[in-house]
C-alpha cells in the first residue's frame, strides 16, 4: 500500500515502495497521469520519480486534506488497470572506455573503492563478468526504462529491463568527484544515467555519448521543440560505438544533421514480466526495423 505524507504546506508525497521496481514505477506514473487528466483545481506541479511521486498545490485553491482524499481515490481507481503505456524507444550511441572519462576517473582514484582498477573493470568484477567486454555487452544488450528525469537538467535515471537477478548494480564513489565529462554515461546503484553538463558526480563512469540530452538554446535538431530529450516511460537502448563513429556523430550534431533513432511503441509490463528476454527482443526489433 502506498504511503502518503505532506511536505510542508504545498506538497503531497506518495511513496509506492521503498525499493525501485517496474511495478512501483508504473504505480507512480499511473497516479501522475490520472491526476493530470483529472485537472484538479489547485494542483500546480506533478513530479513522478523512480518509485514515488510528489504533487505541489495551492492551499488557497484546495484544502490539503481534500486533495489527499482525491489522490487516494485516484490511486484506488487506477490500481486495477492494465499496466501499459504508449512510449518510445530511443537509441543512444555510447563510446565506452573513452579517453575523456578514463582521464577523469584516473584523477580521482583516491575517491574510489578500488584505486587500482578503472570504473569499468571494477563494475565488471563485482557483477561477476569475466571481462570488461562482457560487461559492456550486458550493459548495452538490454533496454533500460527512464523512471525519472531530474537533479541535473534533463538527466535520466534508467532502470535495466531484465530479471532482478541479472540487473547490473554498482555503488557510487566513496567520495564524489569534482569533475565529470559532459554527456558521460555512468551508473550508481541500479540506475544508469547521463550527465547533461560537465560537473561534479559520484557515479561509476562507463563512457560518453555524442548525443546531447539537454540544450537550453534548442538548436540541436531533435531538441527544438523542447530542450530536454527524456521523459519518464521512455525506453533507452545503449549502442556501443568506436572512436571514428563517435567523432563523425559529434560533427553531425554540430552541423545539425544528427538523426536520433527512435520508434513509438506500446509497452506492457504484464507481458514483459511473463517473458522478459523475449519481450525485450521484440522491443529492440521494433527499433531496428525503424
């Protein structure tokens, strides 16, 4: 059962579960979508998160207890619905073990659990992969679902769509870095993220993408309508690339000639849970057929 609480005078927080799961995410997103569609007077912001959500409201327009009752009613109404959504799958090319993230991580080995290994070597070992290549194949071989966007502007939290026992997990650095390359692909806990801008961070760094995910100027070809690429419910496929393709794609982005590979799909959590590997193949085939 979800746990409700007030956050100050203008917020309601709803925790679906203490642990992240696709079921908890779908529960939170379903409530957010229903609250949005209900157009409750006084609700000013709706913020879905990994396994929770937060609403902001104007207490001059709606009584806090009235809103609490309405949200609980909405939760009950959506609990029996099919767990499905219309979304899109997006391909994100990644130059794994690139020279920029490698140079950065080597500057901060004193803040790492294993100063004698790179982040990829460490992640491969603690997840029981025989080599870095095997680890990269596992990371890029399955789709990831965007469960939340935030902290950094447009930064996605992506959750690996595999059986729980197969999920890649890594701890954050012992102490955060003061530097992370822009568009670095990195992981902390069960979430892989992308750093939208250069800055501090503590995730284990795997590589870098030539694909901008945040552009306040809105000059990037696929970000002209909105400056942020991801939204909750998006599905991401990381594709391994080499240096030559990385350099070529960087130039395409600069020339505003970059093609973002994506495809609209319908995702059913119930069907995924019945046969994750088979369902993932269908999702990836839809992207490859685009």
